[in-house]
């Protein structure tokens, strides 16, 4: 979508969805609390988490895809303590199960907050993958985390507010309309993306996203160029409706998303 400011035209980056990871992915960890297993990282839920029991260097490994060439170009971790713990994180890959071929997808770094950690890198295909966590001062904890191939969609072509919010609360009013009390429960984030006259390739990507996550949580990145820190955990309203335009050549696509403001 083009923006004109002071006579200069610029564009936001294409909208990206981080929803994909290998369908066979299954995680094991060097250490885990039996009440908070590492498998919790893949269920896309905020109500449980993975909890380690150690602070020494440890690995979270995908054993489900082991020996099968899979690709990735991003890593995302949501609601963790790695910033507070001062931990260094990287994603590693190998073609011999980390016997002698051990590579970093990017240089290890410490997250800048405990809300999320999102890292994009050049696409890599390999047979073995794992997260390496080192130098933690407290045992690591991660609520949601996975890696995979980013879904880059297109520039939106209708106005939208990527930071729209709505307060969820209970308001008590008298019979004559006087406000007697407000109980604020939480703040909700909303996003609506529209792609009118979308090419078939965009429709195919949106269909794959809808079929993959349905109403489950996933991550949106609305402008990775100028707003790289605005990565949000969102979920769909469940409606997937991309009608053909009047000549049947293109699709008019839109998605409505909601998420708890972290």
C-alpha cells in the first residue's frame, strides 16, 4: 500500500504470517519439568508453557522431522524469560544429526524483551534442527515457539490500523444510564487485512494458512521493514471468504484477526 508524505511515496512491507512449521515436528529438550513439557511450545496456546530445570547450555530438538530435509527462514518464541535470564539463543541445523556438521542459522543473540523473540534469516534446508540456549542465569521458560517458512503475502490495498485495540470489560450502569463501575478484564488487539484483486498465488497462501491454523494462534508481521518489533500473536474469526471479482480473474480477499494485547 502506497503512502504519500511530503511529496514522497513509500510503501509498507508486504504482510507476513508466521504460522508454518514442519507437520511432523516433535520437540525434545535437554531438560524439562514434567509438569511443563517442551511439547507445550507447539500447541499455540498461552495457558501452558515449557519449563527447563537447568541453566547450563541446552537444546530443544525437532526429532519428528529428523533425517528429512526441511527448510526454515524464521524462529519465533512467545512469552519467555530469556531476556530476564540473559540467555543467548540461536537456531542450529545439521545434515549428520549434529555429529560434526553443526551450523548456526544466525549469530546467537539475547532477546530484547520477555514478550517475544522473532528472527528472520536466509532460507536454509537441512535434515536436523534445534534451538540452542546458553548462558541463562535462571532456568529457561517458553510458552509458544517454533521455526519454519514465513508466508509473505502482499501489500494490503485498503486502509487499516495495524494497532487497533478494544477494551474488554464489564460496565455496570444504573437503570437511568449512570455509570456505576467498570471492571477491565484485558485489552484486545484487532487487525483486518484486505487484498482486493489478489492474484491466485495470494489466495493459495491464505487458503494454506486457514487450513493450517484455523482458529488457533499464529504470528503476524505487518511491516517487517519499518516496524520489525510489531510482531503480534493473533487468531482468525474463522471466516475464509475470498470471492472472485466481476470478471473472475482475481480474488477479493480479507481476513479479520484478534489477539490479546501482551
